[in-house]
């Protein structure tokens, strides 16, 4: 046999050896990671759920999936043990690089603390001009609203006048007594309204 004919088989066997070695190495690292789990560690399961380890047993792990909610999982279902910073970033949204993460803004109970106080160095004149502009805008809005209301009132009055004209046109027709007598005669004679 020639070495050229055996070369593809040698390459194939070498690739299979490298792949199995890599897979065994990953399995060994995953087993070591699962054995190093401690209560209080943040983990991600193979299903993608984030939880906190409460207890570690031989083949099982007690995980807290929500505050006060505990579930028992097999150790093999833990996909990754996360560092505290990574777990807090994913679950609680705390950025580890942000130094002001503990200094959350305080929201006041009322809006009075949100208004600015008048400074003694002349800002009151600027604020007075701003207030005058605001008052002028409010007056313009009030005038526009009054004009819209007047237009609506005029439209309603015109519609009422049109309805009255229609009523007068209807009343200009036959007299009620003549119409009643005619309809009874039609009914007796087998007219269109007779039933």
C-alpha cells in the first residue's frame, strides 16, 4: 500500500481524535464548574433561566428563581455559574462600571421642590419676561377656544333653523282631517295601505 492512499484515513482519524479531546475537555470544565457552585452564586440554567443557588446537594441544586420561590434542579441543568457583577447586571440591571449605581435619584413627593427659586442676581427679570410670554400664549389659546365655541354655536343654530324649515314644509301639505279620512277610505276600498 502506498502512503498517499492512507493519508485521507490518517487525517480523518486525527480530526476525530481532536474533536473528542475538545469535547471531553469542555465536559470536564463544566463538571468542575458545577462542583465549585456555592450557595449565593448566580447561575444560568441550560434553559436560559437566571437564579440564585440556595443549597447544593450531590446530584441536585436548590435554586431561588424569584424572591421566595425555590425549585430543585439537577446539577447538569446548570449551564453557567456567573460572577456577581455579571449576575447583577443581567438580573437587576446594575451596571458594574457605573460608579453612581448606588446613588439612585430621589423622586420628591410633591412638585413644589421641582420649581426653581428666584436668584438674587437678576434672573427675576428673565423669569418675568417668560411669564409674560406664557400669559400671552394662554390668552391667545383662550381667544381661539372662544372662537371655536362661537362657530360651533352658529352651526347648531343654522341646523335648528333648517330643521324648522323642513317641519314647516311638511306642515304645508294636506290637512290632518283630510289625510285621515282619505287613508280610511283607501283601507276600505282595498288600497295599498290595507292589510
